[in-house]
C-alpha cells in the first residue's frame, strides 16, 4: 500500500520515521531515502543505527532557497534519480537475502536451546520511505514516469511512504493512505531558525 503525508505543516517526516520504526520493530526491512536534505537531522543518525533500516541520501546538497545554476540543477537531477534507483536495487538485494537471514536465526535458536517463541509474520515484506520525494517531483528533479512505473509494479506486500508538500492528482489517486498536515502556527513564521533536536 502507498501512504502519502503532505502539506505545509510539521509532522510529515516525523510520521514517515514512525512508520519506519514500527516496521523495523517487526523485522521488516526499510529502505529510507531522503531527498533535498543535508542528512544531518537527528532522525537520520538514529535510523542508521537500527538493524534492518537502510538510509540512503543524496551525494550533493544545496540549501533550500539557494538560487541554483543550470549545472547545479543538473547535479540535483542526477542525485535524485540515482537515489531512487539505489533504493530499488537495495530493496531487491535485501529481499533476496531475507529468507536466508530468517533460516540462520532459527538455526541459531535451536542450536543454543533458546525457547522458541511463536513466530509472528508481518503482513508486509519490506517498506520504502521516500521522504521529500513530492518536493523533488514538484521541482522536476525526478523522472515522474520512472516513479510511477516503480509504484505501479511493486512486488506484493511492499509498503511505500511518500512525503512532501504538493502531491499531484496521480499520486493522490494511487495512494491508499492520504494524510494532510495543515499548519496552524509555526515558529519560522516569526523568523525563528530550525532548532536542533526539534525541527532538525
């Protein structure tokens, strides 16, 4: 299923991280791709430490609001599209290795006489988080047709979480969950910069 968290309010990435943590807590592999960010936000450091969560970031970062040259725009386009492809390749490799990992873990339990708990099988086999993808799409930094192809040809039981500000109608139509984050008030309206540990 596809989740879309969008709007101008705080909480889009927070919701996506929460979904990733919940999935990882059930041993569901998570590929967390973050677009248009510097990779320094607190959640990235924590996600990178979690077993089964694979964090992928862009190679280059240009601050929001910065006037980009044509060459820099081209770099961003290459980065965003490469990030999508790396995410898909990583998920493919992880899913191939998953049955063997489960078997090895079960064998280890039996070998060392660990009391076997009843196995709870999750309803999904993997999760993609594309944090900020809608913003990259809005800026024409990602090949829309490729994204649509990926979403329409997902393997069974793969969950996808997409965040950003302004989803197109085609993304809204594809989504199974749509959550709008509406801003009522935000400190940045008063000129306050993002605070480490809260907004970053």
